[in-house]
C-alpha cells in the first residue's frame, strides 16, 4: 500500500501553546487602528480601550458566539493537560491519499488517546437545529482522517496505537432525537451545555488530573495495557476483609482513581469532585508538596473494582507471615477503577506537579466492596474529621448503589440520580432550580436535594421495597423494566407534568419568581404539594381503569394527566396574590398537606369521581358554611361570660380597680390586658375589655368557689376541674377556627355544640 507524507505542522506541544491559551481564554478580540479610523470601527461594534489621543488606538470587540465557544472548549482541553494540540483556529487534516482537507476545530492528544472536536453554537438557548450533515460527513471521512494522523506520528517514529474519539460540542443547541441516534451510530460523543460546564469546572478545579476523569467518560471500561507494571504489596485482612498495602507514584494512581461516576447520559453533569475536594485545600497541599517536599504518612484508601474477577496477586516464595503475605499486585490497567474512599486531597494535590512522577504515596486497597460497605467506610473515616452532610450522602447514593444487590439501595440510587437529572436535563422545567452541594440558595435555585429525594421516596413514585427480605423493587407508577428505563421514563413524565403548568402564562410568571414574594409552585412546599397531586392522579387512573399506570407510555400518560390537572392549573393561574401568599405560608407536613388537599378539592369539584384518600374529611373540615353562624354564637357566649364574671368579682371584692381587678384577676392576665389597652390609647379605664375567651377561663379557675356551679356543664359535680371545664376547651378550639380562616371550617356537629352551650349558659344566668 502506497504511503503518503502527511504534514500537520499546526500540532504543537502544550509548552508552545501558552500564548494561544491567553488569547483564547479572553472574551474579546483586539486590534490596533489609526486614530482616524476609530469612528468607522465603533459603528462596526468595536470599542476603544485606553487613550484616544494616540495615533494608533487599541480596540476590542466581544467574540461572536461561535468563536467564543470554540475557544472556550479548546481552553478546557488545554487545562486538562493534553500533551499536544492544534495551534490555530484554521487547523485541518488531509484525507489520506487525497489533497482534500477537513477542518477540525480542536485536536487534543494524550499519551494514548486523540480527541477530534467539532464545535457548534447558537445565539439563543434551546435552539432547535439539525446537524445531520456534519454527523454524516464524519461518518464518511473519519477513517481517512485517522489514517492521516497515524501516518503523521509514524513519520515522527511514534508507533503508539492511539485510540481516537470524535466529539460534537454544542452550545445552546438542542439536538433532535434522530441526530442523537446518528451520532451514536457514527461513534460520536455529543457534549452538550451541561457537560461542557462540568468539564470546564473540573479542569479549573483539578487541572491535568481532570483529564483522566474525562478520558474514562470517553472510553468507559477501556483497557490500556501499557499503563501499569505490577507493584510490590502486602496482602492481609482487616475486619475479615482482604486488603492490599503498597506504595505508588501519584501520577499512576491518578489514572485509575475517581470520586464520581459522571453518569450514563450527556445530561448528567455531577459536581462530586468539587463537593468532596475543596480547591483551597488542594492548593494548600500542593504548595506544601512543592515547597517542603510534603510527607504524608497516612494511607490513601481505595476500593478497586474488578467486575468480581478479583485482583491478581503473586505471592513471593517463603514470604508468608502469620497475618500477612508479601508479593506482587497487578493493578487493573483500566481507566477509572479505584473509588477514593479517603485521601482525595492528598492525591489530587499532586496533579500538575513534577513530584507526581517521583513521589510515592502509601495505599490501602480493598477490592469489590459492596456499595453499602463503601458508604459506611466513607462515613466512618470522614465522619471522624468532619460531619458528613446528609445531602452529600444523598448525592453520592447513585455512585455507590446503582448496581447494588439490595433493592432498597437500588431504588434510593434511582431517586438520587433522577433528582439530579431533573436539575440538569434540557427538557426539565426544574433545570438549574436545585441547590447544588455546597452552593447557595438564590431566587431561582431554591429547591433542596434532600427535600425532593425524600418526597419522591415517600410518595413511592418509583416504587418501594416491601421488606428487608424482599428480592426486588415493587414497581411504582414511574417504574419501567429496570433502573435505566425508569430513569428516562420518570424524567419524561415529570418534565412533561411541570411543562403543563407552565403553559399557563400566570403560573409561568409565578414560576419565574422562584422563592421571591409571589412565587409558590417552584418552592420546596410547592413542589412537594404538586408531586402529591400527581401521585393522587396516578392512583385515580389505576383505580378507574384497573390498569397499571407504569404500563402506559409517556405520551399517553400525559394526556390522562392533563385532563385532571387542568382545573388545578386554572385555579392557580387565576388565584389572587393573597391566595398564593396563604399557600406560601403553609409550612411543614401539616401545611403542605393542607395545600395538597386544597388542590385535590379543585379536581374533585370538576370530576366528582376523583376522591383520593383523606379528601372527604378535608372537605368537611374546611367547609366554612357554618363559620359565620358559629362566630356570632361564640361572640354572644364570650359577652355573657365576660359580663357575669366581672359582676360576680365586684360583688365579692368590691367596686374599683384596686379591689376586684387586683384581687380577683392574676397579674399575667392584668398585665396583658393593660398593655393591649395602652396600645389602643386607654390608660385609666376599660382594661377589662381586653380580656378574651381564653383569659376568662383562667379567671373562672382561679375563682372556682364563685363560678364552679354555673360553669360545670355536661359533667358531674364530683368530676375534676378539667373535666367540668372540658366544654370550655372545646369552645375555644372552635373559636380559633373561626378567628383564623385558613384553619378550616366548623362542622355541623361543632356548630350544634356551640349553640347548645350558648343556650345552657343563657338559661343558667337568667336564673341568677
């Protein structure tokens, strides 16, 4: 086969790219012009930087979106520490054997891998655009272009069998499903906005160490035979579990160690690295290493995953001790196989340092620990140093338990990953609404990870585990065949569900307010209430149709949901600010439950057959038809008791405040009444008018010798004081209902009780 000479002079080592990085890392392009040309340039969008008085003036202009995006992606690869990259923006690779070239936006080479990236950007977020032509062009040309690159390196006496990966990087573009399928078929990895941001954050945080995380995402399960040589090690047991102890260069360990599984879709961009290793501490340790040749006597703790094949350990002859064995350990030559249980800062601080190749770190390595053991070990080790936040453990659950044999762990892993997908998916209305670990609450990012996880678990939307001995998950309405299919189906349904709300412009305006005054739905209590509404709709559909909701596809299900949700949307869309305020003020379980039933009642009013459990009792309790009549009767009861008490106290202690007021009424009630009177401008008289129904009960009890006969109602004379005044306690409860409308309604039985008590007191006092 004829060999062709390939020239790729634009590929240079990273040491020669520093100037390019500084230029590409800027958001502006610059140029110099004569001062006489300034006005024309300003009209073309340029602006002056510095003095205008010089003959030659420096101008700048914001990069257009396409150029800016291409440069920002190039900078990510540079920060990741790829050894060679393209220098210019006009880089092209000739098709092997032809004079035709193909422009490539980004070329990035590692020791074993080569990435070729094409960047596409749009001005506005969520732009719908087909990129089928670009995808098909790659599918037809990639072999010729890769052959040219191989020939180029072969001419430089480099016979490495490089693995190629083509990437399509997108900004503000929502690729259609057909293009995703075409890209997958053509072996192109699509990198959307979420992943770009993820790898940018990762590269800023960890520098060149982030390259191994990136490569392991590009080449999941990729074996790299030349990566490791066997290491001397000691094999022993700790708590009945086998472990290996050895020392290794940080540079080598960085290639297989990880903290986070990025996930299985382009829309999962998790921040576990930043959550578990703070940049400030990394920089401090790196400085300590560089300036003082840092010594770390404590071990890095790992769990090495072998797909249950086990690590290969060659025992040295005659080197077996009583509790340990000396030998040679074969570490897996496979990216991302060692989960860091402890020592994240010590290891990643070596990233980018020369000492990474020369220093050694002590390691304790376990193999194939089950997920729950890994989590517990993580808590035990880190919990001694700093309390492990609950939301961090929730966030880690899918990392640790996705493939667990325990169904309880698997469903919690599913919920954990699902909530994070809601925060990352371009189709989800909850995108960027959930507070990230270590992040701050903002107006729009105000939902908490733990709240959503707990509610989805409690409502059993994905299902539940019947008992400790259960062998599998009992499916809920969103569960499909397995975790992966359930994850996607759940995302489709919940995203569609909240999209229905946002079709109403008034609700959309509330949604945009987030946690600000006037917003309700996109608050923690609003999301919980609306998720409970959805669960009630699912339950009704299953009861009505006698079929499982989980067997319906997302499109059919959304039509069923919309029918019952429409009254809720109309109600919230026309609700007054005062009504929304009342919803916002309902906190804790009781408050959220009240809001939920209020919304369910709206559905029931249009569809009487819709009767979720507990709704009937709620409707009875919140029916305010009797409130006005109850209020009138209670007011009359209070006036009767008030007048009678003061009259009797004056008879016993004498007229004048110095007598009955001070001798018949205790200090706490007097002081409160005087303060209320003073606030109303009454300083000498009328204090008694500021005693209320509950105060009068205390006066009766304190003067029981005077009032016991009159106010023993529906009880025996020899009963305790509490039993003889039980009616009074009930009256006060009913009074609180009518005095505070959100508390609910007075039932027929309660109204009848109030009328009966008023009649009884009236008759007794009339005989005095």
